[in-house]
């Protein structure tokens, strides 16, 4: 019975991306560990753990919500990424 935890910075993944990630990691574990047996799916646990940007550092720099939104786009209150206009 595999347990997978994916750690990420809060604000990077929107609802649709989280759903896709959970499904695809589950699919991969069924394929590899479950040897393709579809019954194995019910034994797979996958969790996304989000931490505030201030809890992370990359190269000594802590991302801010503004940096994340500028890089990935903001996430609306509905959990969906807000489209950014390309100049």
C-alpha cells in the first residue's frame, strides 16, 4: 500500500493541476508497483502538501506570493488559475 506525499509551495498549483497530478501519480503507481492491475488503484494514497512561500527557499531566496503570481499567474478564490494576458 503506497503512500506518496508531494510537497509544494502554496499558490503554484491550481485545482485542475492538483487533480491531474493526483490522478497521474496514482496511474503511475498502478502501472509500476501494481504491475498494471487496476484493483491496485484502491490501495494507492497520494497527498499534496502545500506550505506557505515563507517556508521555502531556493538558492537562498524566499518566494513571495507576488513572485509566484508573476511567474505562474494568480489563483482566484474559486481555486482556478487566472489567465494572464500576453503583451
